C-alpha cells in the first residue's frame, strides 16, 4: 500500500489536517472524500485523527491510499516492465495490442495482461493509464496505481511538464532539420476512426527533429508532443506529406518494409507524484524497427 508522510514544520503549525491534505499534498476532492469515509487511513503521530485537528511543529501526518482493484479478465500476456514502485508502473508496450478492452478488441489487451500480473503477484491496485498508445505503436506506457498518482501526473500533463518523445520512420526526405507542426486535429467522420487536420479541431502541436535521411526516400524523425490528441503524430506527419512507414490508415503503403506503423514511444519523463523526483523512462527500439533501419542504413546520405 502506498503511503504519504507529511512532517509538520513551524510554518504549518496551527493548520488543520484537512487543510494540509488539500493545499499542501494536493489531494483531489474525490480522494479527500474517500479518506473521510475511511478515517482509519489518516493518522496523526500514528493515531487515527479527525481532519479538523490543528497541527503542531514536529507532528507527523500519515496517509494510506485506499485500496482499489480492477476486474478485467486475466490473460497471460507478456509484459515488459521498465520500472515499478507502489505508485506507478512503467511498461515497454509491444506493437499489435491495445491498451484496454474496446468493442473491436474486447480481450487480449494490456489491461488483461496487467490483471494477470496483479493476480499472480498478489498485488492490489486499480489500473489507471496515464498515457495510451495506439495498437500498433510500441514503447513507454505509464500506469498509475492510485488516484492521487493519476491526478498528479495528469496535472503535470496539463501544465506541459510531462515530456513524451517518439521515433518514427517516414516516407520522404524532410528537408528541414527541425520544425513544429501546429495544426488542429478533429474527426472528419464520426463513424470512422480516422482523424485529420480540420478547421475547428482541437489545438495540436508536434515538434520534430530529423535524425537520419536515407537516399531511397525515407527519414528517421524524433518527435516531441506538446499535446496528446488521438493519432496526433500520424495525422501531422501525413499532413506534411511524410506519412509514417507502414501506416496504411494515413496513406502509406509499403508492405514489405515493416508490418505496422514504424512509430515507437522511446522516452517519457515526469515528476514522481509522491517523491517529487524527476524521472526519465526509456524503451529501446523494438526488433522490427531495428530491422527497418538496417534495411535502409546502407543508403544513408
């Protein structure tokens, strides 16, 4: 069980526990309500305490987060764990699998694999995705193990303090070494999954940097997301005229180079929701993208 400990300094003397929970620890209204309904989770100097009690210098407030669970059907799906503690779980997601069950993919998802992992390791947490990756996108996938961790990291994302970097192989030689794509993204047809650059769409910003160019007409690009719209990178690159290799949904049809879109989330950085430590998580390129680069390397220009 994750635990939050707050040491009362002189400047906080006289403040109430509930004031500390709200204004110093940044607990959401929803989490504070859960703690109110489970008073045994909040202790002052080791003893259960009411939220109105004023604090003194040297006091210690301890909060255990409520235990919650998910109830997906467990499936033995391989999970590549990059990092795990009581509050967050970071995976290197493989291509070809969706994050959570949908109408089109009701099973064999990362959520099903996580449920199996939880059950077989006797862990107990509710699965809360911090970021999500398309079915055929590989790379760093972050899961919060409690509502506070989820709320805290989402707040970081809203403040643009979470850095998400990707690598993509695109068709075409991009002449600029770097640039920024600012184009609104929406859903032209609500009955179709495709997104596109549309007037009145959601503001969307993608920064790019060319890593390598290949004489057969391809570019390896590093991308940094400032916003997180559905299919954002895929839409923006296709809009520029450089669709991702293997991305049949957005106009690239090279079936012999790679069997999925050549897009990999290789880095995610954030501030840990409990410790406050800046953390960077990285996932190496998967074998199919390494093979793709090898096929094109001899033609590097």
